[in-house]
C-alpha cells in the first residue's frame, strides 16, 4: 500500500532545516509543529505525520540548528541533560526569529490553503507545540502571525506574559495536573492573562508533564486522546475556513 503521507526535509535558510509532511490530499491548512527539547526526533516526526493524516501541511522546524543541527535525542537521563542545555542556550530572540522564518515559509507554500471544498483559497496556518514547543507556540501566536495556536504543557509561558497583548489569534492550552516543571501558579497566571474567549485552557488531573508523548514514561493515553480531539476540533474550526 502506498504511504498516504509525503514527507521530506527542506531548507528554510542556510543551515536551518525543517521536516515537512503533506496530507493525503496534497493540500490543506499549514501547521507549525514545534518540538520538545529532544529535537525533531522519531516521535515528533510521527506526530507530524499524524497531523498530516488529519489534513494539515505540517512543518516541524529544527530550532536547535545553530548548535546541534538535526539532533535527535531520546529520554535517558544523559539525553535529558543534553536537551536541557540546548534549550537553555536557545534565546527568546532566536526563537522569535526562527518562528518568523518558518511561518513565512509555510504560509508561502503552494500546497497550503483551506483544503475545504468551496472555501477561500487563503493560506491559513496554525501552531502546535509541546513542552519547549508549547512556549514556542506562544511566541508564534504573539509574533509570527499564525491564525491559531495550541500549547501543550508549555514551560515558561508565564515568564513571557508581556506578549499577551500581541496575541491576536485564538489559543488553546493543555496542562497536566501533576507537573514538576510547571507549578499551578504558572497555570493560573496564564489563565488570568488569556481568559475566555481569548483562549481555552484545560488541565488533565491524572496526567504528568509530557503526557502526549507515547515514547515517555509519563505518557497518559486518556489525556492524550482527549487533548488531541480538542486540538483537532479547535484547529478545524479556525484553519479550515
């Protein structure tokens, strides 16, 4: 059987690459898929393929390209230490620059459009991010002109709430009820800065940080399934216009 997802690595700028996954129809809304601290690894590429099967043209940029291009890490203690060092060296200024480049590249692709029969051909793009990528989704919403954004357990968003006034698109947040990296006060601060109807915020009481990643011990299938369903409904509403 022919693989319904077309996938490749493309260059966004000299040294800056991204994994691209196209949907079976070959066309659809664009989706920036923003990685955890472990690089565009096997899990993130599988998530990109999952969203491509859902109808999106998915672009997963290699945000650590300056220090460790195309790095792929797993979840051992040593790899977590390495990943955290890369994250700590990656500045907000670099992130905003990289996200702008990726968003412009995605919106400009010929296959990015509504994908809905009879709808406008306007290119609409969203952003979905996990862990560090959740914070990147926040930056994308505030600075990269995306049309919708979803942040899964985005650590550090509460330290960048000065960007809230610049978020013009709908947002959705997913948090774990048990998260050693994101205290309840941080979640409360995000909720206060982005109240309904500007954003939807969900807390999954039985979940831990990283609950969407099936390759990690913290994977929690019920929470992951519920969050994915909510994310798809949200993206379908705002991107398949």
